[in-house]
C-alpha cells in the first residue's frame, strides 16, 4: 500500500479533556464528544520485535471530526495522508504514487477511529483504564474485531493532555507517537482535507 520505510499511522492527539478525577476512559469519551478540530505536531518511532528502535519520523497533523484529517510526514521522507470524509488518500512524492481507499472501510476499527472517527468508540473497541506509569495516565484500547492489523493501542495523558500513543501490531512491532503543540478546536481551512492527485502520478486503489 505504501513504502514500508514509513509505517502508516493515521492517528492524532487531544488536549485537556476533563477534571483531575476523570480516568483515561472518561477523557477519551470527552474527546469524542467535545473536540471537533485539532492541530499539532508529532514524533514517531518504530520498534521491532526485539524492542530495538528503528526509523524516527516527524511532522504535523490536523483533524476535523468525523473522518477528515491531514497527516503530514516531513522527515526523514515526505508523505501526505488525507482523509476527506469519504476516502483516504496516501501520497508518496518520492515514489510518485497515490493510494486511495474508502474511508469507512479503512478507519472503522483502526487506531485512527479512536481520535478521528465517529462518536461510537465502544462499538469497535474494548476500553479500560490502564493506570498510571511514568507520570502518564494510560488508556488501553483493544479492537473487538480480529481482522485488523493492530492488537492493542495505549494512549497516555499527562496533566489531562494527550502526550503519547503506542500501537502494537500483529507483526510484533510497536509504534510510539509523541505529540507536541496540540490545539483543540482551532479554526482549520477546509482545503486541508481535500486532495487532488498531481499530474503524472500512479493511482492505486478504488480510483
């Protein structure tokens, strides 16, 4: 689907979501209820089965719930992922290739649905509070379906603000996302969530 040098994570972040007494599950439900748009930056590190750190990527993200997002990899390679509410577009400028997929089928039980999907988290995920560790308040989400590529997702809050996200996939890899500069409910231009394939690129998928 995409260059395997850059594991795809369409996912995201949130800001302060509740009182100090609220647990991580409450915070995630508050996010789904109250946060409509979001912007920020991320650092992504992928670890192999032995726990060795591999590629480190960074960039910025934008969300407009439900189902619209823009995930931009800047370093070490450029890649753009856009969800326009109906389709997901993955543009790799180095490969001159665009992959397009229906959004509903792609986002449903993926980690992206936890932060960018509809307000029906309990329909697709088993959610439970993961306690506190390393100064973070943790949420554990496991997909109810066994057909996806992820076994579990851990979301860490610091002082009521989303700080990190850990994705454990079916291949033994762990992807760690660390967020910064998160803004909740900013005014975002709608052009961020539109994508037109550049002329001359290969288009793979449904279009």
